[in-house]
C-alpha cells in the first residue's frame, strides 16, 4: 500500500526567504503526487500535482514542487515566503490506477515577518 | 475550479442525537466521495469511500452503523453520525473526485462537530 512521509512537523522561515517542505513517498507503479494547504478550521485546498512530464511542477500562490523518482521525493518549495503562507501543508500520493489517496502527517509552516 | 460545499460548518448538539453532514459537488459530477476525520494537530484519517449508487467502503476500525454514508447522486453525499457521543467530537471533512483518473480530490471546508 502507498504511504507518505513528511519528516518535519514544523518548518519556520523568515519572510522573504526561500522555503522547502519535504515529502517522500512509497507506492507501487507510477505515483500521482499532490500538495494541499489547510488554513485553520478549513478544508484542504489543492496547490499542485505531479502526474507525468516535467519533474518541476508549478502550482498556486507561487509554490512549486520537484518530483525526484530516484529519491522518491516530492518537496514543496517557494522562492520567497510570505507571512500569509503560514498554514498546515499536506503531501498526498495515490496510485495511477485507483482513487486511494494517502496523506502525510502534515507540516506546519510558520513564516515570521 | 471545482467546488465542494460542505454543510453545516459547525454543529453543537447534545449527546445521543444524530447529526447529518452534507457534501455537495457544485460544478462537477463526483463519481467518488471521501469522508475524513481530523483530530487536532493531526493528519486526515480516511473513514470511508463512497461511489454513487453503491454502498460505502469503510476503513478498518470505522463503525458502519455509527457513521452512515449515503451517496445517492453524483453531486451529493451525506454522513450521519448516529447517537453521537462526546468522543465523536471532531473535524469532519469530505472530498470529491470525478471520473478522470489524474484529477485531484476537491475538499469541502469541513464540519466541526461538538457533542456536549
């Protein structure tokens, strides 16, 4: 069965600095990979996905993620963090052939002014 | 983009009552809907997966008779928490997916359920 690991519970960065939120995955076959963001008392908002093609995927709000097959990673990045980026971020993976999506434990990103 | 509406957003009720939560896909047909439960500062726990017109598939450890799921149409799924007790208090989130294989799930805004 597929699984996702987000090794950091918390990531703190200063506003204007680059940010990285890490994600590694395990799945049989080709993975479909996703990043979501959750603000307090809200559902999850879709940020970006990797299905196939270019390893660097660009998404909403200036976020991007790089798919690395050899390292089975899909780290989320942003060149310049904003205070408003502070939220809970979830990485998710599902196999190509079904809807069984698994989420990581989440990483709380705090961007300080 | 795809919009999923979840209602109500907040429920407070007495122990022993039943609570129904609705999840609607507003601008697409949701072949599959998912129900999650989220505890404070934790990830989402998948409770069940429902396909339109079929019985829901529950995850291990989730009581079918406690959490009744109905997915009667391609735009509506409901979760009913029967005879709710304080330990059922949680944040419940639904999501919906269409029948295109590589599309993301789209999430509702969640329902915070508080049982007194």
